[in-house]
C-alpha cells in the first residue's frame, strides 16, 4: 500500500479508485496470466473463460489474407503505397475505410438501414468511442443510466477520466433481465435524489454479459423515455451486432428511428451508436472502433477528440480492402453466426448435463450462467467464495455477476468463443467433477485450508472491497 507521500507524487486521477481494476473481473485475468492453461506446456493451468474474444473464424480471415497479398503488403495495383500510408494522416480517417465500414454496418443489419460515412468518427476501439461520447455529451458529475448487469469495463470507460457517474437500471431474473418502464423511471428518480443530472441512457445491444438482443418492446420503452425527457441521449453500444445467431433478431436503434418515423424529430440527433470490429471480426488487437451520430456537432467534437486515439493508416487500408470484398463479408457474417450458435449450444448442453442452467441467449460470445443453487447462502460473500473455488480449485476463470453489478448473487458470465472445442470440453469436465464431488458443501463444513487462505489473502481483500459497493458520496470520500 502506498504512503500518502508516495501518492502525492502523482495526480488524484492516477491514484483514485474509480478505474475498476480491483474488480474480480480483472483479478480473474491476473490469476489466469500467472498460470495459463496450455494443452502441452501447462495442461493443468487455468482456462480463460472470462475473456470475450471471438477466435472461431480466424481461418476465414487468414485465408482471405493469403488470397489478397497486396492488402497486407500495402500495395495498390501491385505498386507499393507504404510511404503514402507511413506519412501523417489527419484524424478524419481514410474515406475508403469509412465507406467500407459504414457499408459493413449496414450489411450486418441486412441492409434494413444505411449508414452515412460522413457521420462516422473513427476511434481506437470501442473503449475510446464510449469515453469520447461521454466527453461530448456529459459534464463531470452528470450521470448515465445503465441497465444491469452490465460490462464491468464501463466503470473505467465511462467514468474514470470523464467524471461521469453511472446509475443502474435494476433488471432482474424474474423477467429475464429485460428493461422495464418501471425500472427505468426508478433509476431516473434515484439519480435525481442523488442530485445527479441525467444526460443519457447507455445500452449494449446485444447485451454483454447476458448474450441477448434488446427486444422491440424494450427499445420502444427507451425511445418513449428520451422523447419525454428532451435533454437525454440514447447511446447504443452495438459491438456484438454481428454475433446475433440470426440477423433478424437484432434490432438496431437506427431501425427504430426509421420504423417509428423519428428521422426528422428532435430525438434523431440524440441517438448515437458505438461500434467496433473487435467482436464481430475478432480483431481487438487492431484497435478499430467508431462513433455513429446524426448530430453534426457531436461528430465535429468527437472528430477533434479522436486525435488522442487514432486508427493507424496501415490498419485502415488493410481493413478497407477486406470489408470492400462483399463476397467475403457475406460469407463471413453467415459462417460466424453459425459457428457461434453451435459453440453456444455446446456450452449450454454441457452445463445442463451438470445440472447448471443458463439464461436463454441468442447472441454474444458468452452465456449468463445460473449457479445460485451452488451458493452456500444467498449473499455476495457466498458468490465470491464460489468464484474463488472455481478459479483456484477448478481452474476456470469466469466472471462473477457482482463484477457486472448484478443485484442477484449466483450468476456468472462464461465465455465460449476464445478457445478450441477440446478446451471447452476440458472446462466442462473440470466443472462436472467439482459439482459431482460436492466440493462446495464439504468446504463449507470444514472451511478453507490455511494455505489456500494465505495464497489468496490479497485477492480476497481486494474483491471484498469491490463487492461491498459504496454509495456515490462514500465513493467520492474514498477517492479524496
């Protein structure tokens, strides 16, 4: 622990606790990195099931690269354009890439809506896109409403540097964690009680961590809400749009604007989309994200801010070539959906055989898994106990629901698309052995061994600080 003198050497922002890195979501990653599973080198290591990566279609991408060597070699019509790409490019981005990306976004939605490339702002991934939108739409101390459970990284992406607060829209398992009008209004009233000025609602569609698409009913509730409240924006993070098992089940907010004939209303400019190629194409390392907005002022401000997180010209050139190949993109989207659906079915079926259920899902790279019956009590402390056993004894890194701000202990996010079928089968085999052996009930009776407690002392302390979430005012005091 740093002393006050050591902390004074750094800024308040550098030393505050609002980054969220102490979440069990990130701590699970740390444990995996210390002891990663490898079929040959470390077969008894931790299997990473807490990382939402799409590795199921790399063969399609690699095949395209082999067939299109000019793109990867930075050539145009056989002539090198390396020098052209190596020199400075302004922050508006390459027009060829922005057009290809806009067309791909439309294709992802079966061309039910079209996107204007002039309304796109390129960013270094969705993380940068979400933070940039917060800077554009809200002042420090303003709030955004987010339905729970939500992606743990939002505590960092939306809040850490912007000073924006998050107020949860409490969704429950009683209706499949759907957004309701009552829950939305209660969140809005809660924000007002905390003297927070609500500037918007942010949803992830399809949902991370639920793996479900937002329904027409939910979207109508959201649009009714922002139509009634004239200064509130709606941000839809649609980075998983291409992972929906059926394209017809995914409804973009842009489709609602069109079908509800809202294109010439004041609501039109208050609806924004965040997109990325990290999930649909499985390219998080390429750092390609985008903001789409119908508000020219937002586009102008976000474009200026994007200079702090640009996409390299080389990356833009390569991907503009790939996305412009319509035969490839059509086949890729279809095959990606098929493979994800099959892999999800493999996980769900395997868990059901163990006696573990999942929320019914139709998208994403993960399942929302119900382990409430494995808890020693209906508490978040019991959830943490179960999570630690799964990480350290079963050697699977999964994400506990509390890290996603779920209000019901016992739910976990389990990823399935970042590993081979053989690894997934091994993970299910390990979990089955754990459940069959009654490890939980026995350990509840005799308690954890002292050696296990010692090895996890630091993690336990940090996680408990995360689980017992503070109020807004308490959190401010903690940071000061």
